[in-house]
């Protein structure tokens, strides 16, 4: 399973799961990932939580996919790494 670097390229449960795990591993956000009943996965951050189903490589419909992407952005998992790095550089230099 490859890691997804771009949230807009995620199209199924495996993609969203690997994206969330990559963000946690890279230290971009303080998220917690846990499995719930059945195939549901819950991702929580300080800003809130997102629930999605992980049915392997079965692709989501256009509407559900967009809904999960928007939930990830609301809870802080849609952070752009380049923007994050740039903001840290600016803050550390005191500009």
C-alpha cells in the first residue's frame, strides 16, 4: 500500500487511511486513528473528528469522497506541508 501525499488523490478507504497515517508519522498534526465497529475508522484531532469506512480498494462515489476530504480539511489533516514548512521558517526567523 503506497502512501498518499495529496489528499485530493485519495479515492478509497485505504488511501484515506494511509494519508492519515502519513500525516501522523510525519508529525504534521496530532491525530489519533482508531478502528470502530465493522469497517469504520475514526480519526480525531484537537479540532474534531472524522469517520469513514475502510472497505479496502473499493472506490468511493464522488459525493462521499468529497465529504471525507472536506472532513479531513476541517479537522486539520488537509494541511499543505510546503505551507507548513514555510510558515515555520518565517516564524523562526522572526520576519
